[in-house]
């Protein structure tokens, strides 16, 4: 998934339609039974002695059927959801501070709410050996443009814990970061969006190293996908970058569990 300004504009256009409600989407064909719960709400507040619609909130959460091997995963997901709830409290404060500004740019009688926050869930993998989940948070509380970021969870039911970068990449090699950066750079050089080349920063090869965060990746059965946030290696207009690195291209860097047996 590639985030671009067009996506943000579409979200802004749709968000005004939200009303307080919730729904549950059942997931099929996964190894572990789960569902995605969606809650949509218009948050109100009292400003200048008047109740106003302050922002809209569209929150997704993934709920797994309780199993012993998933107990720690369920706890991790609950912690992340609580963290997002705290974020929404801070978000409300920021919307209050910017509400006066929005009143000046909103036409009289226009009840459109420009402020919103959204949390979307994508289940990347759900197998006996791997549960990989991606959370995309986006929003707008005033200013030149909105924001977005991605959180990930890669969970091993066998280990009963999250998969860390050192479980996948052999970080005992002194030059593993340099080798990995070179591979990612070569992949980036050939990436496109809608057949158009991506506009990277001029010296983005150096940015690949400085913007790299070993906590932000997710796994598929064939690859590791590294997440580079807004302004990490590209301008804001290019959005978050998710660079897929096939295990086949980093066989000299992966741990034995990710070696391809020929």
C-alpha cells in the first residue's frame, strides 16, 4: 500500500459522513479465527459555551479467538489499542486549540468537520507459524496537511512472543546494516507507483541508513517489508514507503529459519 496525497484527500472527503456506530467484520480462511471490529464516532466538545462536532474517529481493532499460544499477542494488541486511546485524548486537545482557526476558513453554515483520526487494520499473514498485522494511523488536526504512520506486529505462536529483527536478520554480522541498505537501495531504484518513478530525496541512500528503524517492519511468507515514515526517504507527497525485500535477495543476511532450502 502506497500512501499519497490523493489517498488523504479521499479520506478527508469521506470522513464527514461518519456517525457514531460500530460493526464487526468476520475474517475467513485464516489459521487463527479473528474478526475486525470497527467503531465510528463523531466526537463533540463544548467550545465558547456551545457544543460543537470537533472531529470524527474511525477505529479498527483486530480481535482473536482466545488460544493459549495467542495469549501474549492478545495482550500486545490490547496495549496498542490503549495507546491509541491515549493518543486520541491528546488529539482532542490539539483539535480544540485549532478549532478557532478552522472557524475562520469554514464557510458559514458549512457543518463539514475537517478534523479526523483513523486507525485501519490489515492482516498481512495468519498462519500456524506467523501472525503479521499492520496498523495504519492517519489524521488531520490543522496545519498544512495531515499525517500518517504505520505500526506493526509480527508474532510467532511457537515462540509465544513478537518476532524481532534479530530473529530474521543475522545482526551478529558487523556490516549487516550496510549490506541491507545496499539491497534496499537497489530495490528502491526500480520501484514505481502507477508506473511513475518515486521521487526520493537527492541523497536518499544515506537517508535509508539514518531513517531505518528496526522496530518498523512486517513479514510475509516470502519477504520482509521495511517501513519508512513520512519525510524519511521521500517528500511528504510520496507518503509512507513500504519496501519489500524478498528473502531470496538477502540469503547471506537472514538467520537459518529464513534460509531457502534448494
